[in-house]
């Protein structure tokens, strides 16, 4: 119980810090908004979606689940940089001297990142509505889609935490947190159907945890064209279950690794 209380204290500390530095949230919104505008208006009229053909409005609905997922996963770099900064400044040593659960420092940080991701998704959803994105299901399914996005973001924040504890500087944590995210997000079904890729990349894309969440959100938002050919891979046939399983497995594995690394670093 004390671990939960300690985690909430650390989370409040990080949320308060974010509120005092609003430019962090603002700059974090610029990239996804640029992606929405560029992909919607530059590529929307030239990319064909099976079942919808070449249609800017159809592509916007297909695109937004990918943009949402990319936004929450790119927060990984910020999580890693924040922890690396705390390590670099000696703040972790101060926490170590306090009678608190050591794992609470990381849990609190990842919970604060979850709050930031939720705020970012709200703003991004408003922007998406302005450019023509719409949902076609009920409120429960839409909320379930956003819940899966936040779960994925929370899972990836633990990867960021491990990176932040492993590198020596915040700059290295930012670079290390982004370099692997680009192939992960682009070798997926986020921006184009995986069927358009070479066969060996199709397999990678269809079993990508990122792709499972994107596909799940498209189903829950009602953003798949009526005749869209769903790949035969199990995660694409059962994306909601696959998305939840992937996220839970990532949290379990990387939380264990990150807490172990933290204990060694602060031991």
C-alpha cells in the first residue's frame, strides 16, 4: 500500500512539473498535428485504401488510428529523457535517501507520462475532427479504443524508463528513445495497408504490437472500409485481444527490467 502512495506522490510531482513547463506539452503536440495535416492533405489524394479506393476522406479515417498510436508511443523518448535527467542531476540519489519504495519512482514517472498522453490525445482528437475524421460506433467502443491507445503508451513508457536508466545523458535517452520507434511505426499498418508491402515486411507489420493497436482502434472507431481485406495473421484477426496482450506483456517485461536496473543504479 505504501508503494502505491509513494507512486502517486511521484506522479503528482511530475504532473506539477509538466504544468509549470507547458511548452513541453505544446511542442509535443506540434509533430502529431503536422503529421495529421501533411498526411491528410498531401498524401490523402494519392493513397488507395482497399474497399475505399483513393479518397481523401477515406484515408483520413484510416490514418487517424495510426497517428494516435504513433503519438502515444513517441512519448517514450520524453519518458526516457526525463528519467535520464533526474539521474544526471542526482535527484534519484535524493529519492534513495527517503523511506520510500524504490519502484515507486519509476511507476510515478510512467503514470505522469500517461496523464500527458491522455491530454495529448484529447487535443489531437479535436484536431482530427476539424480535418474530417469521424467515428461510426458507439461511445463505449470509442472509449475502449482510446483506452487501448493509453495502455500501449503506458507500456512503451516502461521501455523509455529502461532506456533512460541505461544511458548517461538526457540527449542520449532522447536519441535512443526515437531511433527504434521510426521503423516500428512505419513497418506497420499505421499509414498504409500492410498488403502494399513486400511479403517479408507484411509478416513483420502484421505481428507488430503497434499494428495490433492500430487495427483494434480502427475497428472500435468504425474506421475500416466495409470491404477492407483483413490480413490472415492472428493479431489482425483478433486485434483488440492482441493489442491488450502485447501491452500487458511489454509492461510486465520492461517494468521488471527497469526496476531491476534502477535498484542497481541507486544501490
